[in-house]
């Protein structure tokens, strides 16, 4: 190719390739993938970083002519933070790209011809929608470009915020996150100030030493309650009591619950191996469509409350339930979909691996006086092996709802579904590529036909998309 590395090329963007990758074609033929916040229709300059036989990879250096779907990104960290990369794309265009992404992977990975993909259900609001934000502490602060140019070098030994993209272990010291609520940003500032004043040290991934690990803040849309979970490597009761006072003074005692989680893991996954409650009950309550859910620090709960209601309705509609329909809700978490399903009169069994989530699910069923639902702990990786026992215990389902993590179904879980051969499956997917792979196996090995697919936008300003797919035999 008549191009060289570091050369700056000018290209018109015609498509989205990935979250942070956009595509165009040079007049003499080669496809270019442009990294950085480009948008469809933009004419951009980009510096070549990779030359392959069939394509070039380049990094955005300047937008020469903005395309029709480009908007101003409101966040001061936009472009450096890994959190959300589509703030500069007009919301209707984000939705169209997500719908297309679902269709594309079903065709390309799943081999489904002309899948029936509906327009994505839009979110409202499109900022401040997260009910949980997970900040990380680090002793390796990532400096933003303008910070690197400052005369007095910054101290890089403390940061609390988000991991910088492609900078393993480095964390951006965040001022604000527009995807969370103002209270989450307030807690971030209160805890940072407290930690710096007390000279509390972040835990280091390199030396496995240091105190502060994660700051997870959850807020209920329905009640306004705030759950602050500060994860540390060991317990300092007096320090945590002082911090509890600071948080209480800032947020108000009536809506705060503060937990000190302890973890000695060798990674920064925000899980409490032990929890000490300093204020409140250690749980908050969220309400979805009239159903209330208790949420404790380790439980999974859909991150976008308003959209979770729409997602659950889409899943229940696809399931076509009525009084007495036998349903299994696999990967049921705290029982969200199970309770929505049981409310139709269906008889529901929810299965889930995290014991606390199963306990929460049982309590949620009781609190909402939903009777036709039962929950059990099960590692669905062993679904095929355990299937005879599960069938005997719970009876064969007519509908199986599946809501696995992003990786999708374990191959052995698919083996179990093939053996079970339930008449209808409703697959709620947070990664369409996993859905496409799993649905293809279910089609090839058990004769399932892929019905309508409803994308739901749970995460505006990012490329992520959730989809509800119906499969029938
Ligand atoms: C995407 S969440 C869905 C939760 C729930 N349906 C909801 O809407 O709140 C996935 C759930 O799968 C659970 N999970 C992950 N791996 C599992 C496994 N091997 N067996 C059973 N559950 C698992 C997680 O703990 C989590 O609760």
C-alpha cells in the first residue's frame, strides 16, 4: 500500500466499526479504521498507526468537517475516560447504530438471514441514568493531555475514578460522571477529600499493598436512598466511623446507608468478602413497575432503573405468559424478571449462582406478596449435568427466560437447553454477539426458530446494547 506509518490521511467516516472505532474508505480503495471520537459523516484527519493487507488503522487527529449527527459532548473527561464514548453522537443516531449492530451480528456470527430486529427502545433520560457507579482507587494516576502540559507536575500517586482505556492499572482522577447522579459525584468528592486529608493510600495492583480499593455508589430512583460501599483491604473501624459522619453531613442521615466492604483479592473486582454496616441497613430499595427490590452491595441489579422496567416488559411480552404457564428464569439475580413473570399468574422457578442474590430474590418475592415463584441456588455451568434433578424438582418449563452475563451461555448450559427442548425461550442479552452464537447453536442442535428481536438501549452514550430475543420450537 502506498502509505506509511505516522502519515496523516483525510477520510470521510461512513460507518461505526466498534465502540471507539469508525470506518471510512480512501478514494484509492483501502478501508480505514479510525480510532477516537469520530462520527458518521465527519471528514477527519487521522494518523496511520497500522498498515495491513486489506485495511489501515489510524488515530483521529482533527475533525475537518463535522457530520450531521455530531453533537457537543457535555463531559470534561470525554475523549480520555473509558466510560462512555458516544457522547458526541446524536441520540437518534446512537439508537439506529445499536439496532444495526444487533442485526449485523445476528447475520454475521449467527448466520441468521434477515433477522426481525425492531427499532431499539429509547432510554429516557439519556444522562444521569445509572443507579450504580463503581469508582476505583489507584496509586497510578492517569494524566489527561492538558494535565501533562502543566508547569508544576501533578502528584500521580493517588487517583479515584475510572480506569483509563488501554492503560492497564492507571486511573483517571474523575471530577464528574454525567452517567451517574449528582449525589454519586458528591460522594466521590467527599471520599476523595477525606482520603487525602487522612493520607489513606490506594491499594496497588503491583505491590498488593494499600488500603483503598473501590468506591461503589448506588442510588435508588424511587426512594432517593444512597448506598455507599467503600471497599478496603482491611478494617479501620474508627476511620470508617469518621467517614460515615462526613457522608452523613454531606448527604443527610435519612437517605444514607454506608457499608465498609473488605476484600483481599488480587484484583479490583468490586466484591465484598466481608461487609460492615456503619449507617442505615446496608441495603436500599428500588421500585420497578410497582415491584420493590432490596439491593445489597454484592447483588446484581440492572443499572438503568427506568430502562429495566421497559426491558422487563419486553421480555414478559415476548414470553407470552398467562396464568399457570410454567417458567424457568435462569440467571435470575434478585428475581427481577421472575417477579414480573409471576405477576402474570405464571408459575416461576428462578435459578441463580450467587447465594445472597437468591436470598434477596426470596425476600423480594415475599415483600411484593408474589406467591407463584420459587428460587434456588444453582451454578448453571453444570446445567446439563444437573438437568434431570432440576426437572424432577421443579417440573418441565413451557418457557425458559435466560439472562446470562455478557459472555453469554456456557457451552454446557446450551447442552442442557438442547436436552430440555422447552417450547419457547426468551433470551435477554447484554452482548448481541453472545446471543448470536448461542442462538445459532440452539437453532442447529434443537431446531429453534429465531423470532422477533427487541433491542433495548440500557446504556445511552455507549455502544452497549441489550436485546430480547424469542426462540421457538
Ligand atoms: C445479567 S444478570 C441478570 C440478572 C436478572 N435477570 C436481572 O435482570 O436482574 C446475570 C446473572 O447471572 C448470574 N450468574 C452468572 N454466572 C452464573 C452461573 N454460572 N450460574 C447461575 N447464575 C450465574 C449473575 O450472578 C447475575 O445475577
